[in-house]
C-alpha cells in the first residue's frame, strides 16, 4: 500500500471515529435531560417559537417565528437528525407566528397541527393552507377543554384555555390560542398575542387555580395591549418570559409592562438579551439551563 493510500485510510478511520464520538456526546447530552420536561423559548427575533420536549420524547412546537430561519434554530435544540413533531400549534395567523410554518410542513413529519378557524387572505396564510392540504396533515380546530397528553406515565398535559367561542368577529391577535402545560406541581402558560380583552374572558371563564402558572410567556411580546395588572396578579408567575427582537420597531417590551413586572416583583427573561431560554422541570422544580 502506498503512503498516499495509507493516509487516505487513516483519514477515513479518523473521520468515522470523530463522527462516533460526536454522536456519543450528543446522546450523553440528551440523556442528561431525559428525566426532565424541556421548554425552549427560541431566540428568533420579533416573534414566537417555543419547543417542548417531554421526558418520553414527545415534542410540541408552538408557533414558528417570522420566517423559515426559525428551522435552523429549532434543529439545534432537537435531538440529532430528528425531523418529526407530534404536535404543532399555530396560535394565530400573524406572520411573526406562522412565517416558518410552510417550510416546516415540507421539512418535518408532523402528526397533528392545532389552529383556530380564523381565516386570512394573505399570501402567507393561503400558502400555509395549501401546504396543510397537500401534505394531508391532521388539522385540529382548537377549543377550550381540549387536552393533549404528552406523557401519560408522568402526567404531563397541555390544556387549551382559549378560544372558548366563535372568533370569526375577532381581530387577529384576539384569536390567539392560549394553552397551559402542566407537569406535577409546575406549569407554563402560553398566550400568543392575546390582548387584555382575551385575558378578561379567560379570567371570567376559568378558576383561579387553572390560570395560576409558574412561568408566563407575556402576550404580544410584552406589548402594552396585553399583560394587564389584574392578569399578572391572577397568573401570579414566578418567572415572565418575553420573546422579542432587539431594537424592534414596536418598542417591545413596553416600559409600562416592565414597570408592572417590577411592581409585582416578577423576574423576567427576554430572548434578545438571553438568546434561547431553556427551562427544565422535574415536576417539582423549574431550572434555568
């Protein structure tokens, strides 16, 4: 064997070893989180995208951010080479929540997609509808009272709190799906771009223990149209998450919202400051990774 052939052989063996080590490292990394519920608020700029992974590896994505760039962020927090999702929730049809959805549908195997019956004639929304139909996705219309079991053994549930009625006359933000993720004594509340009006409807319809949550994603990226003082008191979160882009043109989060959080002594994390915000829970505690 010539020296050149030997060198090529060594390089092939070395490459195989390096790939094996990389895969082993990833498996160890994932094994360290295997007993936890993982919730990742993706840093995707001005928009929402939240990845949820239960200990049994069931996966949920809530919203897809403003563009297909979200998929690159998503792939980095999912298990290596995994391109499947058990449930995708699109809270409403604004671009900063569904922008990445058409490519997501083409790229990932999706078992179920949860939406409202809101309609829209934007080119993005029409493309989304075509992708759902072409790919024959199981589309579920969200309604209050629906429960999605993510991990039956550990009793991890995702409950829909809103909409509880026809939303055909509502403006886009007011149609946002509101859901609550529960694991043991800990819970996470996701509200899309829900307005103060939505918050009032939920407070009217739900018991206080249903609304109460440990982690709250602030509505509409910290806009003053959401997160009333009364709502924040009812939810009573130990941590508020704000998903917003740095120096966004809307001025999110609004100063008055930050003042409300300060008044109620609710700590906050903002994606444009922290990057991806990764929370882990064992049902008794919530850890910031």
